[in-house]
């Protein structure tokens, strides 16, 4: 009897141990887009927690103590990078996370940089506005997950291939949509400078009301220049963003009579149940709003 | 650049006209209220108040979403609770009004931060309440006009009570004045003005308009009436020059107005013939000791 119990205990221990080894990899992300990428590539082998929740402005996000603990305990932390998370370096130095901290944006090819008076150029952190960059992000995430769990490499590879195939479909759709717009109408007036990568991919010129961060403030001269530009180039529509106060763009509308083209998702996915709760849905929403509003009629 | 280009051409734009008008209207009431705040040693009230609005904004967002009207009233309720609560505490306990205000506002601010961390989404709510002088719409302009009219009317009708309550509250009470009521009404008016100003023009510009013109005028005037007039003139002139500076130099608009008002303040501190630093040095006076 005692031996039987002993054996049962041993078996339980082994089972438990086995389950420990197969416990999902804990991945923490600081970007709604990366939350989706990590879940898609990792599948059942990872448990993803997104600290920057959908609808949150990542420019002003501040991690709570619980967020910091989640980052410290994670097996892998995925950040947007390109200086979007200004607190990251201090956090890594101070709290000493157990897992690797990967600034995914820093791995992108062809990072856009804006010249800045009296300093190094400012890197545009909104890399996810290019579908190609998200495909790169999927590859970065695949490599990082494989490094942590080499045994699951085939699964990660399969999932990444599937996800990238979906992105290719999205890219083809977006290119066909934008192709309906004559080149002369590809002008994008938005709340802040978040669509640089989108503009590069599809031949747009961006005219933001404020700078790369939603925190930058506009000045009178710049607003006046935008009014003149909208009138001179007969720009078809201007756009507001989901996480920025629309009052400045609304004043452009009042002043020039230009149409309000709708709300764009600049800084990540929308909340669940919105029409932008996946990356593809967000991108489709933006492209449909832009093309729909700027088409000559 | 001709004088026309410098002073008139920028206001060919509607948004510039609306912004200037809103700043001037709230500059009038800010200039008036600021004088009383400075004389009653409540100069830091605006700064404290801007923080105390947070739980009201968060609660309004929770109930009504990003409706500007809801956010305005949410902020207004939180601001009134802070201001009137601290006035009440200072009368019922031995805590002075500035300490009561400082304590209440930080409690409100903490409550706001805690509430926001529990909200299902964390967009920057303050960004939706606090406006920009270049983003003033017809609604904002109407709000500024109403608030300004109410303030000016209150100063005209209740000038004697305000004067007495500001300089000699004890005498005011002794002669049958209802000091507590006047003070509460004054605080309500100030909160209404500050919330309206922050919503139409942003925090920086509002705090500047409600303090710098008054404290500059304080350095030049000996009579309450002339201090009020000079303060209003400085507030309106500073708004006008600052908005032009923002236009020509490409500076953030709220900051440009505050820098203009700040230059006036610095000049007053140095050059005021009676109360300025240079005059004091020339007279061979050592700086007055703090007592």
C-alpha cells in the first residue's frame, strides 16, 4: 500500500514536472500590434499579456507597479521601440527583468527619421503603419520565441508563415484601394505625425497638425500654413485620430470648409468590439476612410 | 514686413480671431479675479485646481464618454468640491485655507489617478478636457463670453462687498457683511472661470492669465480699482501680443502668451518705481525681511 502511494506520488510529481516544462511562455507586450503578433506566432505555446490596452495612447502610457511586475516576471518583453517607451531603459536598469527585453521597432529596415533643429534626428516610432514592417515584426517575434523554446520552432515557423500570408493579402488589398486615388490627391492632413510609414508605402504626403508625439503643441503659423495648403491644393478631406483632442482639426474644417474624413487609428488597435480590434481591421478602417474621403466626386 | 503683415494679416484667419477673442474675454475675467486671488494669498489656487479636476473628468468619462460638455461639468463639480470644501474646512477647523486647499487638491488628484487606472481604457482624458487657444470653436467662444459677462457683472454689482472682503474681512463682518457667503460666491466664480479657461485654452495659458497680469499690476498700483483696470489691460494686451508672437515665431500658442505676460511681470518686478527691486537698491534699502 505504502509503495503504491509512493508510486502514485512520484507519478504525480513527474506529471507536474512535465506540465511545468510545457507551461506557456509568458510574453508581455507594450504595443497592441505586438500583442496580436505574439499571440498569432506563439499560438498555444505562449501566454501574451498586453500592458498597453487597446485604445490607449502609447505616447502618454505610464506603467503601473503591476505592469512593472508583469514585465520583470515575463520570459520575454516586446516593446514598440524607436524611443516610444521613454521609460524602458530606466525600467530595465532599475527593475532587472528576468527575460529579454526586445525593442521590435529598432529592428526595422529603413527607419524614418525627421531632422530636428539642434539635435540628432527624431526617429518616427509609428512603424506599424507599414504592413511590411509588421511582417518584419512577426519574423523578429518568431526568432525570439524560437530562442526561448527551440523545441517549438516548427510551430512558430508555421504560425509566422500563416500570419505573414494574411499580411500579404492585406497589403494587396490596400494597394488596390489606394490605386483608385489619383497621385495628386494623396495628401493626408492628420492630428499628429503618425502616418509617415503609410505615406512612404503608398505615395502620400503627410501634413500633421502637431509633431511625432501627441504631446507636441501646435503654433499659429503652422495652423495658418495648413489652412493655406488646404485651400491652394484643394485637399479633399482632413482626419482626426482616436486618441487626440479633435479641436484643432475641427477648426481647420470650420475655416476652410474641407470635409472631415473620419477618425483614424494612428497609435494602435481600437478597443474590442470596435471596427479596429485586429491589426487587419484597423488597417482596413484607415485605408477605407482615407480613400473614401479623398476620392474625387 | 509691413505693419499690416505684422499686426493685422494674421487675423485674416478665423481660428486666430476666435482664439484671440476667447483669450481676451477670459483675460478680462482672469485679470479681475487674479487681483483678488493675489491680494488674498490664493495665487496658487489655479495650479492646485487644475489637478483637482481629474476625478470629475474621469467620472464624467465613465458615465458619458468623451462628450466635452460632460467633461466640463465633471471637472466643474470636482473643482467646486475642492474649493468650497477647503473654504469650509478653514472655517470649521484650525487649518488655514491654503493648507486645506493643498491637502484637498492632492487627495482629489490621487483619487483621479486611481480612478483612471481602473477605467477600461486609458486615453489621455486631460487631453480631451484641456483645449488649445488655436482650437477654440464657436461653443468655446460662447462659453468664454458667458463666463466673462457673469464675472464682470458680479464685480460691478458686488464691488463693495468684494473690496471689503478682500482687504478687511473682519470689518466687513462687523458692518453686517456676509463674508462667508461673498467668499464662497467668489470661489465658485473663480472655479467656473478656471475650468472654462482650461477647457477653451489649455492649462498653461489659463494659469498665466489668472495670475501674471494681477501680480504685475500689484507692483504698479496702490488702489484696488486701478489695479483691476491695469490687470485687465495687461491680460488682454498680453494675449494679443502672445498670439501674434506664436504666429510669427512659430511658438506653441499658450506658452507664447505666458512668456509675454512673464516678460511684463519681470519688467515690473525690476522697474516698478515704488515696489521694484532696482528702486529698492537705489534707495539703499536692503530687501525687506520676511516677517
